[in-house]
C-alpha cells in the first residue's frame, strides 16, 4: 500500500481531522485513484513504498509531490502518475523529492 500524507493549507492533517465531509471525500477519492494506479508499488532494491502528498487549499485536492527511496523508484512512480494524469484528466503538479538510503 502506498502511504499518503494529507495537507490542508500547508498543515499536515489526519483524515479523521477533516471535518468537512465534501473535502474529505475529495481527498479520499484522489487517494483511491492513485492507490489503484500505483498498486502495491515497492522499490525492488530497497523494499520501500513511496509517500504521496495530497494537498488542498480547502477546495481542490492536488498531488503536490512524493517521496521515494531512490531515483529509480521515483522515476517509476513519476511515470505512473503521469499516466494517471492523462487517464483521469486531473491537473496536478508533481515534485520529486528523493530520499537516499545508503543501507542495503
Ligand atoms: Zn529504492
């Protein structure tokens, strides 16, 4: 399972802290679309999953970035997000934040 971080107006929020049901629905919808597209994506080298950032200003929800364990995994996730963009016609900006792990 891909991990997700929800942010509202720049602050990290837990899904159950979103009191606006419509907004929470938008977050959850985006999350499930992306989960379906990415599947159980794990880096074959590091056995880690990407973390996706979903962000909202109170109206629309966008994917603002993701974190992956290495460039290879990051490129794979990025490609799938680009595919999803075409598929769903969604507007989002992807920012790749790569974390490097020296172990393994
Ligand atoms: Zn990796």
